[in-house]
C-alpha cells in the first residue's frame, strides 16, 4: 500500500505535467527527513535506557511532528502557486493593455511562488539543530537514521533555496520584493553555515 502511494507520486513527478515539480520534491524531501527524526524519537521514548532524555526526546518529537505537517502543506502550496504562475504565462498579450495586465499578474504570481520554498528553507534550518540533538541523545541503534534525516533536511534546504532563486530571477531586479527576500535569505543562510 505504501509503495503504491509512492509510485503514484513518482509517476506524477516524472510525467510531462509541470506540477508536482522541484518545489514539491524539495518539500517531500524535508518531510522525509523530519519523519526519520520522528522515528528516532519514537524508538527512544519509553525505553528504560533513555529515561534520562525522555522529556527532551518528547519535545523534539512534538516539534518535528508539527514541522512535518507544515512541510507537506508547503508541498501543496508550492504546487498551487506554480499552477497560478503557469496560468499567468498563458494570459493573452496582444494589446498593450493585455501585456500590462499579464506582466502584473505574472509578477504577483511569481512573488507568491517564491514564498513556499523560502518557508521550507526556514523550516529545514530550524530542524537541523534538532537532528544534532538527536545524534547525542537518541537511541544509538538508529543513529544512521538521524544522519539520513539530516542529509535529507540539507538536500531539501538547498533545493528550496534554488527554487526561491529561480523565482527571484524571474522578477524585475527593481521589485522591492526581490531585495527583501534576498536579505531574508542571507540572514537564514548565515544561520546555516556550510550547508
């Protein structure tokens, strides 16, 4: 049953349809990383050997569970935002008035499309320290799952960054949104050195 759902998603991703695309894949990648961190928490909580860190593991579990739901939500939001961008591209642009309307609609849709991957970047950045904590306190029998989870978070973070950049590059450099978003991204990147 699990593989059927995964096959359906991958077939959609592989199809000629532009959505789901890279944004949704980045969100699913982050969600997988978070799911692995949840699993490590669940395999730590309730075990006598880890009773000293149980409260900490429960706190991490609560945080990553909330983040997991948010990552999946961003996958959906990203697909919807990209669909709006595609529709804007298809607007008529024969008359001067149509060109102005299309340009404004496309810019608005592109700004909206930059938001989900940025939020996903921020989410992955918040999750990485939780992976670091789990590496120290989690059940060592599933330590490799912490590492895989961290790698998935980093992959999702970097993939989301690319998606934000693509959208910003499709906007006018004079658009205030571009400089504001780049400033926010630089602040976030400074918090996640080397990733």
